[in-house]
């Protein structure tokens, strides 16, 4: 029996390794909210890819007990293809000098992770959102040097522990805000030069939170000519959050207000906040969204965005926020980014299904399912 199981596991590993080369896959992103993953949601949607991000400083509390690591490895064992983004923890601060004690501590954390995930996850993204996490004034040559040194450490570990045709593919990422010319700095140019010049790196990761699908083309126009022809790109997340946020202070749909007794003067952000405090019925939440022209007119944005990515012929995998985040309702304010509207699964704004599973976002789910084929 054991021999049969081992053969089965080997075949599954080979199949998943092949999946890592799949062009144009669409998967589910959970960032570091590992507790949000419900396999029922993945099964109903047809998703075959799962992405998470790992804040490395968490490992100081114990590698073996880390929730993100345990969950991403569990998903891999269940047959899902996986993406793991490594978050080095320098949010608002400067990465350490290469060779310093602080850097060596990062290397020790990194080695602990690599020992568990190399050969088991399909895509390893070196960096999460470094160009958001590290302030612009601190992004200089030492910033590049830190991430290049970290990448070489990952490459060396993989070469030592995972033979040729290793299942784990390496990407640098993720680049953000490339729709803004000012964000295409010398530091970003050097980042792309390193990606192109390093044969062990498969490509670059991007994260496109824009106002319209058209804006994402600026990312592709920038990154594709700066990579080797065989290199690909990964999208760790994408949305139209700028448009959702822009409309949060707009008036709620008149028909919705009349049906549910909401004040005519209420703004959209107040309805979203109310849904987080006391979940609506699925029908009520769907009505709010479908009666909002700024969202209803963009209900196929997932399909439209994936078409743009796939048309390049160089998309490896894109993942989208799969469930509403765990942020409390009192954090929602008129000017706050409307992340709650991005998710495929509505775990907080709508009541659960009779079986306890979460409801799907009416606007995205049909296209999400269709895009799995």
C-alpha cells in the first residue's frame, strides 16, 4: 500500500510541476490570511492555483507552527498548484546592508523557509510588494543590492537541494504602479535588468490595482521588452480598486434605498460598512452591487483583464483576491480603499450558505469559473 501511495504522490508531483508551466492560469490569492482558505470555495469555483504571502519575521515564533507555511504546503499536498510570495518585513523601513548582522538574520529565516518549500511550491516570488513596503526615499542602490543578494541565496539553495527540473520556479516581484511614469525609476530599471541577466529567474511578478483594465497595459508595455523572450510574468493580484474607491462617496442606488429603507442621503461606503457589521442576505448584497452602474458596467472586468494578460502569450499565472479580508468594519471610512468589493468569495458582506460555506460575488464568479477551462 505504501509503495502505491508513493507512486501516486510522485505522479501528482510531476503533474503539478507541469502545471507550473501552464500559460494563462487564474488562481485564488489569500495573501497571509491563511485562515480564510476553505477548500469548498476552491472546489466550487474550479480554482486550481492558490497563492499566499509569508511575512518572514513571523518565523521567529517558530517555523513549524507558521500558519501560512502549513496551509500552502497542505494545499500543495492536496494537488493544488501554489504560489508563495516572500515578504521580508521592511515596511516603512530600510532593508539592511548585505553582510550585516540583520541581513544574516534574514538569510537564516530564508533558509528555514526554503528548506520546507523548495520542490513543493510551484512558484516562489522573491519579494512581496517591496516597492510599496519600502519608502521611495529609501529605494536606492542598496535596496537593489539587498534583493539581488536574497535572490542569489534562493538560487543557490535551490541548486543545492533541488536537482534539474525542480518544480519550484523563481520570480522577482512584485512591481506596482507602473501605470504612473514617475514610478518607472532607475531602481525599477535595475530590478528588471537583474531579472533579465539572471538565467535562474523565470520572470517578474506584477500587481495591478488600477482604475480601468486599459491601465494595466502600461505594466506589460514596460516589463515585456525588458525580459528575455522565454521569460514570463506572474500577477500576484489585480483589481479595479481605484474605481471602487472613487465611487464610495457616491449616492446609493435609489431603488435599493427604497426597498431596504436606507436613507436617501446614504453613501456607498456606509452600505458596505453596514454589510460588514451585519451581513446582508445574498440577494440584498447582489442588488446593491448590480444596481450600482459603476460596478455593474464592469462586471466582466476579471475576464477582460485576463484577456489582456493572456494575449501576451507570456502569462504564467494570475491570482485574484479570493475572499474578503478580515479587516474590521470600523476601519472603513469614506476615503478608505474599497478592497471589500474585489473578492470572488463574499465571506463577510453576505450571509453564509445553508451548508456553512460562503457566498460568491455575483459579478465575478461566472467568469472566474469559465476562465478555469
